């Protein structure tokens, strides 16, 4: 309703707005994300939704812009003074551009699109340590192989072999669409060990989806990689799988001479 009854007099609901008599401001979800400090009373739900929309739009922009440069994801770090955006890619030199020109252009685009103040957002490029264990990099690689006219089976088996040689536990590649002829179908290629359900499936599995615009239609690509367990957390998760049992060797038992020496040392210390 546009008005409220008040003692027989209808008062417009806009009267209760702090902007009564002024032009009504319009806040986009992306603007809300950049005004967190100014609007501390924003509900937690709105803040999470605004951050999610910001991340999704930023990821889509970088996916289209840096597809040929091995784009492999983005990380957003928010500090009280500025927002840092770390772009992960396999070819960081192409992302930076000549004398850093391209990264400055991307920074300007992000700043204007999301209403950041001058100097409030910084973009950095980070190289992917092992692109064989990055699902997004492999999905982009497979996409450009198919666009180049390579046969589907040969392209997929090449990706599977490359991933397994990078010390992955398992890999699965699914390609769907009009691969041959007018009839659409799905082809699945896999190797190794793959967990899809439970908490381990979320922690250990890296998944990426891409759409290839071929002449005969759209082909869908899904690459899933089962990462190895790494105690240092560099190439895989630190936490071990639940069904992995490690049997430790028992500690060697001390000899009689060692026990006697320990007793003598204890008596000498007590004296």
C-alpha cells in the first residue's frame, strides 16, 4: 500500500522515510557491498547476499576477459582500508600486460563498475603452482582444444593423462552436447579414485564447468579432480581422509643397561 490510515487522514508511507521530500536513492546490490563501513546496520543476510553477488559478477567478468590467459579463480580480501582482489592464473605475465597496463585497466573497470573510491581496490596476479591440479585451468584448456577442432576423445584423454601425471588421486571429464551428428549425448572419461559425496567430496574435489560455443551448438564441459592429501596444504587439503589408517611403529623398548643408568642418574640427582 502507498498510504497509511492515521486518524482518518491518509499519510503516504514515504513520510516515514528519512528521505521524505528528497529524491529517492537507488541502491544496487553491488553498491551495498561497497558501503559496508558506512552502513553498519545492514543485516547479516543482506551483507552475505551482496558479497555473493559481487563475487559472482567479478568472477564472470574475469572468466570472459582472461579465458586465454589460464584464469583459475579469484579471491577477495576485505580490509578496513581497501579491498584486495587476487587473480589466480597460469600465465600471470599476460594478466599483468606490458608494464602493468592490463592490470591497471582491469582495476579501473572494477572500480567504476562497483563504485569503489580512488585507491580503495587493488588487483594482484598470482601464479597457479600446479596447473595439473586446477580444474578451472584444465576446463579452459579443454575448451580451446575443442574450439581448435581437436577430436573430443583425444582432447579429453589428453586432459585426463595430464592431470594424473600431476599426482592427482583421480579425475573425471564429462562432455555433453552434439558431439557427432545431430543427436546430443554425453561422454564420460575418468581415471583413478573419485569421492563425490560427503564432506570429503567437498574438501578434496575441485570442479569446474565451461560452455563451448561450437558451430553445431553449445557443448558443456565438466572437469572434476580429486586432489592428493598434503600435510603442508600446498597441493591438497591438510586433513586426511576418514578411511585412511596410518599404523605407527612402536617405540623401541629400553635395554636393562639403559634402565639401570636412568635409575642411577635419578638417585644421584636426588642425593
